[in-house]
C-alpha cells in the first residue's frame, strides 16, 4: 500500500486474542501466520467480575500486516505501529462493540453446547475400587469343597451345581446301585443330597468315593441312616475323613441295622479311628464286610480291632491291606481270632508281618473254631521259614479256598513245603505263589501235586524265573492231569523253547481256558509254535495273552493263518499288545478276526 492505514484488509485475516495477565493470572499468545498479508488484532479478554457480571473492554489495537519476513518485517511493523499511534484517530467504541460482542457470544454459546454434549454422549465413569469391593462382598459355594467364587461367576456355578445335585438326587431315587464316585460335590453337596437319600428306599448300594468329603460331611449320615433302612453298602473310600470322621460315623453305625458293607479305604484313618471302629463292632450286629485298606493303622489300631473280634459275631470279611500292623499287629489280631467264629476272609497284604508275625497269626488261626476260607498274606517279607508255618496250616485246614502268598520270598524251599501241604489239602482252589523267586526245582514240586489234585483251578506262578525247564515240567503234567483252568505264567523267562512245551500241552489239555504268557521272550519262534496248536480244535482255551513278547509280523501272520484255518475256534480274546507289529501284521490279525466272525458269528477281541 502507498500509505499506512489503520486497518488492512487481507484475504485471510487472523485474530490474536491476548489475555490480560493482571486480571486473569496467566497469559497466552497464539499467532497464526501465512505467506499472505495478515492483520493482528489485540483484544483484552472478557472476564467475569466478582461484583457484577458484565463485559469490560480495555483496549483494541489494530496493526497493518506486512508481507515481508525476518528483521525487515519487524522494522516495518514498528514503523507502521508508530505512524498509526501518531496519525490514526481512536476507534469509536460502538464500532469495537459491534465487532467484539458477536465473537464473545459465539465463544459462550460454544462452551455451553460442548458441556451439554459432554454430559449426554460421554460414558459414565467406572466405579471406584472401594465401590467394587462393597458390591463383591459375600462369597458363594460351588460343588467343589473349599471353592470360593465371586458373585458374578459364582452365581452361574451355583446354578449349575444345583442342577447337577438335583440330577444326583434323581439318580439316588431311581436306581438300586448308584455310583457317584469322583463327582467332587464335597461336604456341601453331601448335605444337599442327604434329604434325598434319607427319604427313599430305592438305593441299596451307594458309592461316594473320592468326593472331597471330610469329617464335617460325615455328620450328614446321622440323618440319612436314621431314616433309610434300605441302604446296605456305603463306600466312602478316597475321602479324607480321618480319625474324627471315623468317630462320627461309628457313633451313627453303632446301632444301625441296615449297613452290611462299609468301605473306608484310603481315608487317612489312624489308630484312633481304628479303635473307634473296634468299639462300634462290639455293638453293631449287622456289618458283614469292613474294608480299611491303605490307611495308617499301626499296632495299637490292630489291637483295638482284635478286641472287637472277641465280641462281634457277625463280621465275615476284614480288609487291612496296606497298613502298618507288623509282627505285633498280626499277633494281636491272632488273639482276637482265637475266639471268633464269624470271620471268613482276612486280608493282610503289605503289612510287613514277616516270619514271626506269620507264626503268631497261624497259631491263632489253628486254634479257632471258625472256618476261614480266604487268607491274603501277600507282600509281607515271608521267607521259607514262614512258609513252613503256612504249610502246616494248609495241611490241617478243610475250609481254606484261597491262599495268596504273592510277592514274598519263599524260594524253592518254601515252594516245596507248600507243595507237600497241598498234597494233603483238598479244599484250596486258588493259590498265588507269584513273585517268590521260585525256579525249576520248586515248580517241579508244584507240578507233581497236580497229578493227584483236581481241586486247584487257578494257579498264579508269574514273576518266578522258572525258565524252559520249569515250563517243561509243568506242561508235561498238565497234558493229561489236573483241573487247572486259569494258568498265569507272565515274566517267567520260558523263552521260545518253553512256548513249544506249552503249545504241545494245549493239543491235549482240555481244561485250561485262560493262559497268560506275557513277557517271556517268545519272539516269532514261540508265536509260530503256539499257532500250530491253535489250528487244532480246542474246546477250552478262550483267552491267550502274548503281550510284551517281541513278536513281529511273521509271528502275527502265523497266528492269523491258524485262526482262519480253525473252523471251530473257541478263542474269544487274543492279546498281542506291546509287541513289534507293523501295519502288515495288524492287518493280518484284523482280517483273521473278521473271518472268524463271518464263519462262526463269534466275536474275537484282538488287541495289538
């Protein structure tokens, strides 16, 4: 422009509002620049007075903008400013007001609209931690004992738990035998089911094993057993009820006339719990079977149980496997058995009884007038010395049907003593001598018994290194003698040669229905020998177990061909698991199975 003017008109004028620092307490200056000329308008802020609400205007200065930049631009600006101060007259108030008032109104209206939009559209702030903690107070229970859940998730779980418990309750009312083992409903769930079980006379056998029930939950049976007279079997195994729970239960069962079988295996019972059970047995006249396996019962607990046997006249089966009775516990039990006539089955497996304990126990059994039909003294560190006492009892017994000496250490000497006793005994049908380090000599003595003994039907000799010689001695006798139906010879090191002896025996034997030859190193040679016997009509063999024998496809093919060739095969189960079969061998066996079904319509289970 030729001469400076008071107000420069620009294509894009820029207004800069500078706040009065002394009135408001802070300052802010913002300038917007462009490549074109601009105008700078300084306006004091509009503020609200404490005494009155009105708009006050202090000063307005209008400067002409220059298109120059840098230092020259600032010099021109100062010159224009000075000229405007000297020459330009003051702008009238009404002109300024007409410019400022609309701008101020725009600012106020924008502020009000923004606040309104903020309240309407923006979400409400989240609750504070304190507010949340107040709303989450009060925990709820689920079916798993000891599980605490917050209400949001807990309510859902509680609904599901009640639905499940209602289903359990219906099951209790619908079936005579109910298995609820492993449902993990805990003490709370048991209290929920108590009413359903108490007021129905349908369930006769209930399995509550492994459900997280403690001594507290056992109290629920007070109401159950007072009203329910139909329940005959109660299984609480795998629940940590301990001595305290056993005491509660015994108080309830002392005068109960319904429960005949009580299972408390692996429940953490100790001597005090066993003593409480002993006191209960003195009063109870209904219980027939008592299982206390795998607990913590020592000599003191054995003594408590032994004392009860002097007075109890109804208990028939006592299970004490896997406890800590030892020789002293066995001796105490023997004293109680002397005057007891009702007990018929005694399970003492895994109690470290030893030779001295066996001697005391056999002494008590020999003096009693009652008839013992089952004696389980497996895994008790019994040697040939202890086997002598067992043999003496076997000679005299006329009632014993089942004798278990599994996993002791009687060796050949002890086996020979047992064999001599079996020659005189005509009652034992099942005998287990497995895992006793018996060799060919001891097995030969046992085999001789079978020549004249037709009573023994089940013979377990597994885990004894009898070798091919022992296999030959046994097979030669079983060709035409004995009445053995179940013959177990797993892990006996008989090899392919021993398999040949048994294969020859099967051609003539007409009694053996179950033959277990697992882990004997038979290989393909032994499998081929057995396959030849399978071609012959055998009306007795139904189960053949050849697992863990290093048999390959060649042996599998031979067995498959034998099954196809035998038009009247009696075999229903063939186990070839854990061998070295490929898809070819497996396919051959599968085809043979299908062929047997097509020809005879008989199911043959083949495992590989």
